[in-house]
């Protein structure tokens, strides 16, 4: 069982039984996958902030626009944030080919 002391030597000792090729394959996949995920989260936050903040300012300054959009805005307030996760998975998919394929069909590779 891995030690929770946080020492680097403990982690190296825990990995002694793991074959070298598996350790390197895990390291080769984890780093790029982490960077891709962080890039997507950052891009999503940036797009949300660049669109929502000006929209909020406009709706806050214009009584007429607020009265028009209030029912739509208020209808989303009562949906729990975690309830959007399954919908996002359905809309965007879970495979890399769903994000990178321009034709909408999964890659054959």
C-alpha cells in the first residue's frame, strides 16, 4: 500500500514493481492530456467571461432588455450546476474524436 508521508523516495519504492514501459507510457499520456484539459477549461472560462460579463452589464443597465430576458434568465437559476454535466456529455461527447473530427464522424484510426 502506498505511503502517505509525501516523500519522493516512497513513491519511487512503490513504483518498483511496475514495469518500466508501463510507467513511461503513463507519463507520456498524463502530461499531454493534462495540458489539453487545462487548455479547454481555460478557453471555456475565457469565452464565458468575455460573453457573460458584457451581457450582464447590458442587462443590468437596460430595464427594457432585462424585462425581455428575465424569464429566460430566471428559468436557468433553479437548475443545479451538476445537472448540466450529463447534458454537456450528451452534447459534446466524451471521445477525443468527437472534438477533433470536422466531419462529425469518429476517426477510423
